[in-house]
């Protein structure tokens, strides 16, 4: 399944809110459609959001019928801010927008058409790079998976969360390709059930054995020695190795530590926020309470019920056994290992 | 809300699968209706199941139109086995049935009418006792709640899970009555959402401040110091203090230990299985995978998705700071403290 398709100047985004029961692509005609797709989580997953935002800029560049380069740059600047304000936690969004911004800020395009072409090239490059980096993550990480492995994973970190292939799921996929025998326990990942709806579907499509559990079963599974390792993705990695990821990740890391089970994070280097010293400074998005009060538009509790709905949490570096990136496997102390790959 | 109503030889059970959006009572005309209500979790919660089963015996005693005492005793024996086989984990079911069985086994009723009357009296006694014991639990436990308390609770342990008042929620209720300022975080409790549907409703009805969270948020909440204590119910307590309770309880206990937050269990003494040495011997019920594949009959994932659905887990005694019973507060080492109340 392809999460994002760019073809003939048109962007199609797979509506992940409807998976797995319906497979529908949303046509994004302009940057506002992309903003809507990110806000409603039709496209989600840190790397995929970054790629979608980059194409949002490309669509935005076509919104003005002008040859005035200043006018178009002003427009792009506004669009960029709007795209940036969709979701606060995952850093790949900001990273991708900054790469796009670089083209109109630092290069002196005087020709609108040329700038537009370069923007498209850059977005396609971000897209293709993401797949390439995911494959590198897979290659770097699959040896951490034992020959017969029961793996617990969380949320969705597969092709759907990225431009393709996947981060944590990419490693699992690569391990499978290297003939390792694998059983994955996929946590359903409330409230939006990305684990149940997306991860289970991707793994079954790949012929990888998978069992669905509710999030609250993870500890009991570990206690029964049914889990050899935990592997998750990341939405933002600080320079000290603290990791923001889907709400519930932190609980899994504590449970893994208690049971002496390795806890791994997989992400492309674009997920590292070198400027952020530690996890306390990460802005955690709080989403609409209705995401918890209703499931698939079916009301569970009354509207007046008060809800706390943070979309992410932060796992401190001391609970993480390794961070697997396209640039290699990072280990504690992460300040050093992250600083080393920054220099590359 | 009353979970179980016995009136004029008729049993009405509140259908908890439909709460909070619909409030419907199911009329149980015979013991098979009670079996169905327990199996489908129209009635749930260890103490409430015990009470319902006792009335199932009473209804069963009226199923035969005979004066033959032997015939009726044989019938009751069969019914008892069937009621016993509904759910394997909570011990109150077996405890209540044993109390009922005692009447036709050890006492020499020769008169069918007299036995029937005694059975009804005993069931009503079990019902009334449960409420009385719950109040004692509340009285014994409420001093463990600080003056301004943020309390995390799990599943439903209120009036709905019992004949009335509740165990863990009973303590919270009693603390509120004693003018303590309380905010409860209620974990939704997947898959059947007893926390979201039942606990939130009960607390709001009582005017106790409550916020709903998904189960995977508990760790992050603790990390933010938003939780002062955790209090849960129990389905079976072993003689060493190991506790079987709703799946997810164990994870909360590990998380509480990691964050140095007190973890309390509340239950009537009928939940203690004095004959079971430790939690490893507790049979953990596995329920229908459809409970996870669908929510309120709305399919989330396809039918072919493999699911692991244990209904309970076991929390070892060393993660439990106190077990609050009608007979007092039990502390580690539980072998001693539990043995002491057995003798009473």
C-alpha cells in the first residue's frame, strides 16, 4: 500500500482513517487539502507527514498565477507557516518544510517556473530519500532481531507511516527477508487504533505472522515471556536520545525495562532534533476528546465526559537500548552517539 | 444504578453491555437466563457475578414442579455446575455457589418448599452482605486517600460490579463523603470499556470529578506526577496476596512501582481464595476475539485477524502496597495477614 502518490502534478493521499475496511485515496488539489489530510490524520506517521507537507508546498506554488517571484515567495512563506502549524510534535514536518524553504530563501531563483520545478524536484527527492533511508534502517537493524523472535510493536511504523518500506516495521520486514522466524504482537494503539488497523494489515499483506492485542495486555505478555524485544518508531528524538512517540510508548518502555526486555527505537536521521537538548521541551499535542469518546463515529460515552487526550509521550533515553537510524545503531550515552552522526 | 434487582421471585439484571447510552434491565426467568447474562457480561464484576449466580440457583429451584426433595437436589446440583462453568477466574462465583450448595447438601431439608425458601433467603443474604462488606471496605480504606488526591482506577469496581456501593470505587465514594477533594482518572479498560462506560458514569452520577483516559496513557500520567495512588478491584486473591484482576492491572502495578506510587487492591474477603497458594495456578479466561475485532458491533479489523484476548492478568504480591478488605487493611507479607483474617 502506498501512503502518498505524486503523479502528473497531482497528490493522492491514502485515507488512513478508513483503513482497513475501506481503501480510498483523497485527491489533494491545493495546500489546504494537504493541511486537512494532516490534521485529520488521513496521512500520519512522522516521515509520511514530512513528505506530504513537502508536496503541500509544491501544490501551493501552483496556486498563484503570477510571474512575480516575490509574490510567489511570500505566498510560499505563508503556506509554509500554515503547514507547520498542523501538528506540533513530529519533527520531520518542520525538517521537510525547512528543506523546501531553503529553495526559495537561500537560492536566488528569479524565474517562477524554475523555482516551481525545483520545489517539485526537492519534494520528490524527500520522498525517494525516505524510502532509501528506511531500507538502510532495516539493513542496520535486522541483526538485532534473533532467529526466532516474538516482537512487540506499537502504533504503525510501516510503509503507511512513511513514503514506503517503514522504520520499525521495515526492520521486521528486513529480518523476515533474511529468513528469521517472526511473530509480531501488534498493540492496537488507542485511541485511533493505528496498530490494529494499519500494522496488522501491513504485516498480513507481507505474510508476517501477527497477533493483535489491546494495549493493556503488553505487560502480561512480557511477564509470560512471550516478548523477546520491543521495537517502535519515533516522532522526535532529542540530542540526548529522549524520544517522543505515540502515547503509550513510554509505558511500554517502562514495562520492557522491568522485564529486562530490549527496547529499540527506529527512525531516519530526519527525526532527530539536534537543537533540542531533552524531552521536557517537546510540545505534546493534545487532540480532540471525541477521538476517545467515539470509535469510528460510534459514541461510547456521552459528550459531557471529560477526557485527557495527549497524542504522544516522551521516553527518556535511559529506557532505550538502541536507536536504529539510517546512519547506524546509536547507543547510550546518546549525546555522544547522536553528536557523532550529526557531524557526518 | 442497581446492577441486580430481586423482587417478587423475579430477577432483573441491568444490561451493562449497553451502558451508558442505554439503560435496560434483562428479566431472568430461569437459571439459563442467568448463565447467559454472566457469559455475555450483562452482569460483570466478581461480587456481582457471585450474587447473580446465587439468584440463578433460586430461579433454578423453581424450575421443577415436584415435591420430591431428591429430584430437586439433583436438579440444583446440575444447575450449580452449569453456573460454575460460566467464567473461570473470579472466585466469588464459586464462593457464592458453594454457600448455596451448602443448604441442600449439609442441611436435611425434607420439604421442597422449605428448601426453596431457604435458598431465597440465602441469596438475599449474600446480596445484602455484599453491600454491607463494601461499606466496610470503604470505611477501612478511605483514610489511605490523601486530602487532595489524584486517583487512577481501572475497569469498574463500583455499585455496578457489586450488589451495591462498590469496592475500589466504594473507597473513593467514602473518601468523597469524608470531604476529601478527589480527581479520578478512569482508564477506559479495553476491550469492553468498563472504565469508560461504567466507572465514568457512576462517578459523574456521584458528583465525583473524573477524567477518562485510554489505558496506554497511565504511564505518561504517572511520569507527569498526575497520579497520587492507584486503586483497583480484584477477581481472585491468592493466600500469598497475588491478585487476579482485569487484564491491564498488572501493567499498572509495574508502572506504579516504577514511579513509586502506592498501588492498592480493594475486595471483600469472599474474593480471597484461601486454597490457592499463588497466582500461577489461577485459570485465566480467554474470551472471544470478536471483543477486540469489533467495538459495539462495529468492525475495526477483518475477521481473519488473529487476536489474543485474555480477560485477566495476575499481579504478584510484591507490587501491591495494601489489600483493603472488609476485615481490615492487609499488608505484606500477605501469607501472614491473609491467614490472620481467615481465622476470624
